[in-house]
C-alpha cells in the first residue's frame, strides 16, 4: 500500500478548523432555512408547498456551492481560500437589511 505524500497529509489543527467550519456553517444554513420559512408564513402560510419550496431552494444552492467548491479545490486548496467563502456569504446576508433600512424595524 502506498503512503500518502507529505503534502497530502493535513495537520490536526487544520482538520479541526475545517471540521468546525463545516459544522458551524451547516448550523447557520439550517437556521436560515427555518427563518426563510417563517418569513414567508404571513404571506403564503406554512403549508407543505412553502416548506418544500424553501428546502428546494436551499438544497439547489448547497449543491451548486459544493460543485463550485470542488472545482476550486482542484486548482489550489488552501485554508485562506476556504475561509473567504463563509465571510462573503455572511456579508451577502448582512448587507441587504442594512442597506434597505429594514434592519431596525
């Protein structure tokens, strides 16, 4: 059996950091799914079609993100590149309410 090269081995702190990031972003996405369904409830109710639509949008978005992440990781996978995406996602979620003035209502 062939031993993995030294560059292919990932050190424990980096593995723990990646695992923690995956756990925390997964929890954040789950929270956003629930929040999205609750935000649609006053307008469309909370029926099966509403929740199915919310979950479908999130699942398609996750699949596209995983595909794009896989393509980018084939080129050059670094922790700094990995950390950029949650920051960009957080900013994209933070900016619209604060730029439209709806964050303080």
